[in-house]
C-alpha cells in the first residue's frame, strides 16, 4: 500500500502519524509531499496484492463499493489523522 500524506503535518508529529498509518496497513510506503489542498491524506494506492484496484479512469474509485476501496481508506485515515492532530480538549 502506497500512501501520500501532506507535508503540512509538522515534522515532529510525523513519526506519530506514520505509526498510526502502520497500525492500519502492513508496512505501508509513506510519501510526504506538499499540497495546496487542506487534506492530510492525498492518495492511497493499493499494493500489488491489494483486493481493490482502481478503475482505469480514476485513481480514487474502486470497482466495488467497499470499506477497503482506496477512497474509503483515504477517508478513514483522514479522520483518524485529524483526530490525532486536534488539540487536546
């Protein structure tokens, strides 16, 4: 699984976020890239053995609506990262 995360996440928090992602995926490849968009999770690509391959015309859509589609996984990770980075209440 290849996951691209927004480099706006502070460097001192990145190990924590990488650990969070690592709990959900076995040995993910994490790439940090800048983006002008506010999302933390910019792209989730299935691995070579992934069950959910994207449709040829979209890297975000899966041929099956499931909780394991790249779009659903990105959404789930986005929420978990937002929760982790939010200030303690």
